[in-house]
């Protein structure tokens, strides 16, 4: 999980990102803040240590709430010891939540139960303790008791914005990964353009702002000598509008009446019914939002989305998230549809995915999705790349596409025959896209090949098998292939890329690379789900896919082979990641086989 960091002076950070129209008339002076509650030392490592910043920060939020023109109020809660009830054990130390006294807050994060009360035993922490709820977190605070465990440097030189900011020790890198995971979890669970996380280490603090291009980090704040710098930032957070806090304001929480309408909808198809029920069952920690599907012909129609069905767990990049949507105004009545949400790079001469679908449809390319709306979301763009001038990072814009069909992951196939049929359908789509429409896909992967769902059939898998090739956002038109790479490197999904692409990242994609990717899709799935030469189960017997998958998952030799063949990488001399030595060796030998533990080669035979 990688991120790009930029070090910025505190005053510049505040001027650029912690401004709000609401603070112009009554911003707090440094002297006002000096008189407020001061931070106690965080160095003692006691179980009460987290309480002190919560008290101070809430004093400032209370003051901001008094000066807001609406009834909005925020509260910081100590959630370090209380994981989310959805079994996610990733927990930040302190969370800033909205509306602490609302019914929704009491249902999710402001509900200390009897076990917590018994554990705390009337501790002074108790009034400030809450539960972890990533989907409702406005901002976060991570606390390290000592600087040695910090993700960032905090020495004298780090006061200068031009100096390195990251602590490159083992503990430092671990903390950097942890911080990136926090940022990712917030952005995956919520609809955000950017987020803020305060990072405290010992008696020092840094402000961080995350968007899909990277992280901007302020110069350090001394909580002993200048705590008012942090308190001023928190005060402004308490006054900010949702847009200023980084929320995607085009996604609006569904009302109770709208949720009741969704609950009443009963899809005929078994898979569709399961997915609809999953969204309803998880709406507390994956809230349901109303989003608008814009179409030039049909106008704006509402769709409802909740828990995602797929997501990229990285804080930066395309960050693709897939949602099954309730399309209550579909042309054939209420249906489930699909929304793809991602951050596309803004580059000259780069076609958008919507513009790619137009010639595919016009030329009658089969086995592709029916786009019913979407496009770029106005004024939702990354800014971090502006401050990373020497690095080749591009601006990204928030984009969404609405698709009429409901599809399920390729990994849901019921037997090898279904898997091969669906992959073949995707191969047909790729072939016709090139022959009929001059479109080259460039990102063949198991994630982009889907099984189409017939919502009019109860159990469509047993009736018919239809595959679909999705995600054309990396594709290129034949006329564009002669141009230089728009993003300075290869395109594709790492495990399924061709061996040559692994070895030569600046090599332009060719048709042979796409075709080889189809082979890797079949082989990758077969290694995970089927009986083959590396399987530990007895040959000649019939096993269910679940039994085979369980046995293969426990097979250390197989896991090592999959890692070496499909996942291993290293940083090359030109700054690009390379790999694929095992893939390349197999290709050069003309075999689909794999080296056994004795070093010989065999052609793997896949059993049902």
C-alpha cells in the first residue's frame, strides 16, 4: 500500500486546506487558544493517555458549535479499544463524529455498552469513549506514545518544509502502512473527495490531508509549546461545511422512507435478492446513499447504493469501487443495476471510458455492458499532484458510470465449464472490439470478466451462461497506439499481465499481451479452485470447488508458487516495478506447466 507524500509548512497548510467561509467573522486568535485547556504529556504511556487530547479537542469543537449558523455539532471520541461491530479490527485511536446525540450516532458509535463500562470502571475516559465506525468518521487522530514509533520524522530539520518527512526505519514503515490503511478505510466506506487525519507522536503533531493523488503533511506542531496551532485547526474543522470537510455532496443519505421502499422491493432472481438483502442488512456500518444517474436522453434518475461489492484497497490511484444499485425507475421496472466509481487521470488526448463505450455500442460489439449514464463529477479533483512537481503524478477527477445490467464476479462460477464459457465470451468481446471498433482493451483480468445475471429468472446460472467484459477505462483506440504512453508506464492488473510487460514496463501494450492475459486468468483461477499437479488432495476423486479451494488455500507450496508466478515484484533501476521471471521462463519453453518441487516440468491437468 503505497502513497506519495508532500511536506508543507503549517501556515501554508492552514491557508490552503483549513479555510472556511464560516471562520472569517469569528476566527480564534492565538491568545484565545492559549487560555484553553492545555495538552498533558502523552509520553507516560498510561491507559488514560488518550483522554487528554480528546478533552482539549472537544472544548474547541463545543466552541465552534456555538458559533455555527446551523445545529450541526461534532465530537471527538476515544475509540482505540473498541472495534467496529462488523468484525473489522482496524481501529484508529480518536475519531471525530457528527451529531453525537442523534439516533444514528447512538446506533453506531455513541453507544458504550455494559462490557465497556465494566472495563473502564468509572474511569474519567468513560464520557469520551465511543465505538469505531469508519463510515461515519469525519476526521481521525492517530496517537503514538513515542516519536520512535512514528510514521514521520520530528527532529529539528523536519520543521523545514523542504526536508524529508518519512521515518524510514522498520517501525516507521509499519506506521506508514497503518496510516495509509486508515485513510483507505475511511475513503472506501464513505463518499469523500479528501479526508483529514491528525498524527500525534509524543508531544508533537502533524496535520495530514489525503486525496487520491497522495498525502500532504504539515510541518510539526509542538503540543507543549504551541498547542493552539492544533486547536485552531480543530476549531476550523468544527465550522466547516460538508464540502469543505471533503464530503462528496452528490451522495445524499437515504431517508427512512426511501430505505423502507428498498426493503419492500423483492427481486425475483436469487442472486439479486441476496445482494439486495446484503445491502439492507449492512446499512448501519455501510450507509445507504442516493446518487443521481445523469443521461442526456432520459434525464436524471436516482439510484441507491450501500455496501460495495468490490473495492481497491489503496489510498491513491484509480481507487475503483463497484456498487450494486437499487434502480427503482428502471425501464423494465425496479431492478438492480451497477455503478462503477473511480478517479480517472486527466491527461491530454486520453479518451474517457464513456467515450469508449459509444463506438463499441455503435459497432455492435457483443458481451459488453449497457451504459445508462454517468460522467465526471464537477469540482471533484485531486490537488496533491500540484505540490509534487518533480514527480510524474497526474491530476485525477472523480468519475462514475452507471450500467444497466447486474453482473456477478467471475469467481462465482459453479464449474470449470462455466468458467471457460464466460472467459470465451470476454474473448469474443475483446476480439470484436478490435476488429469492428478499433478498440484495444489493455486490462484483461479476472476482475474485469463478469457473469451476467438474468433478473427475470430465479436461478439464471443453471439456465444460461453469459459472460461480459467490463472496465474499458484503460483501453485505447487504434489511432492512439502510436502515441507515447500517457501515464509513463504499463497498463493492466499485475497478476494477469503478460510476462514481457512485467519485464519491460515501458514496452507499449500489444494485442499479444491481452491474449496472454486471458491464459493467466484461466490458470490463476484453476490453481486456486481446481485439482492439479500441485494439489494435495488425492487424484481421481471428485471434489467440490469449496473443498478444493480450502485445500489449495492451506497449501504452502502452492501459495509460494502463485506468489512467484503472479504476484512477486521488485523495484527496477528506472523506478518501475518489474517481475515475471517464472512467467517468462514458462512462455519461452512453450508450456503451460509449472516447475514441481523436484525441478522438473509438467503440464498441469485440471480436474473438475
